[in-house]
C-alpha cells in the first residue's frame, strides 16, 4: 500500500463552533492551528492516527491566491454550505506516489510545502500533493508526507492529549464514504494509484447507493454511486466527494442514544455542521 487513510476535511464557517459541537456530543476535539500564507485554520478530532479536520477560512485573499488547492476549494464549498469536503492520505514515499499517480493517467501536480503553527509554538511540516485526473473519474485524495512519521507522531499526540479517549465511549473509525458518478471506474483508479485492497461490492440503502469498500489502512474508503435518493445523491448534486463518516462503537446502542441518531444510526448534516455521522 503506497498511502493510508489519514483524515477527512470538514469545511465549516467557524472551526471553534464546530469543535464545540463535537465536544458536546462527547468527542475529543482539540485545537489545531493556523496555516500561514494559505488563509485557513483548523481544529482536530482524532481516532488514533485518523482524524476529522475542521477547517475554516480566516483570510479569503490568502485562501484564494495561495498555493493550497484545499483552501481554494474550501472557500467555494463553504459559500454553498458546510460539509465534508475532501479526503487525505498519508505516505512515507511521496516520490513513489507521484510515479503511481502518473501511471494511472493522473496529474500529481507540484509538491506544496506547508506548515501548521500551533498556539504553543509547535510547528509541523508537510509536503503535499493535490492530484487530479483529466478524465474526472473521481476526486483524488490529497497525499501528505510529514516530517514526523506515524511511529513518532502517535506517542507525541497522546502526550499532548490530541489522541485521547472520547467521553462518548470506545469508538474508532470504520470508514469514510465518498460519492462518485461511476463506482467501478473510481475503484479501479484508487486501487491502481494507491494500492488499496478491494474488499466488497454491495448495495447500501442507508447511504443510498451501490458501493465498493476499499481497505485503506487506518479505515476503509467506501465509494458510493447513488441509486435513487439519499445521502450519496445529495452529495453528488454538489459534486463528487466525501459525505459520511462511519464510526464503530463498542456499545453502538448507547452511542446512538446519546447522539440522538435515527434508526439507522445516522446523525444528519444538521447535527454536525454539514457532516453525516453513522454509528455502527
């Protein structure tokens, strides 16, 4: 596997309000930091090394004219409403990821250097790709190579209480669902580019589509082609992209009751600033 699932970005109007909402639901949402020269800032909600990034724009001029495609997309996305905007992968071999992307006909784009500066002065440094595919088969995740690898980052984040137990109980990430126009073409692209394992193909009436589940390291990516109405179709009406996060709970009934989900375990977009949470 060339890269593993790293995080999903939630584009929001106010990162503080969104983090407060996650905390009120019982999740461990923690301060992130400012992104110099790209006009954005974030807060984070970690499930081991996978996390939800709550990203908001604080300088529109920097966001629209800086080097980050994510920030430009965020500004446009938020103008139409909050929600899940993008998926990111982590790699320890960015140059190999570039080769594999080119091999499947994708354009990796230039490598962008980015820093995140936290209030306590901690600085994290990343090299990032914003790949695209000329045929528009599916939105490609961004790919990140950090200056601190996973083995060193986990204890550091645990010491800082960024990785910590959630008050809601024992929960972990199961998958991120991504709405696409052609699920088979998208699956072939993701497997070829990133080396993901193709697991199952199935109809998911809760997400509202025909789905392919891909093993992506720290959780699965579920590609979902809408079949009739439902969450996948609603997301695709705004363009292909992520729309739901599935969380596996040790006691799903208790977690569902605390969150106030529907009978299928869904907490709809009105509950968490445009994101859909699914508890299983």
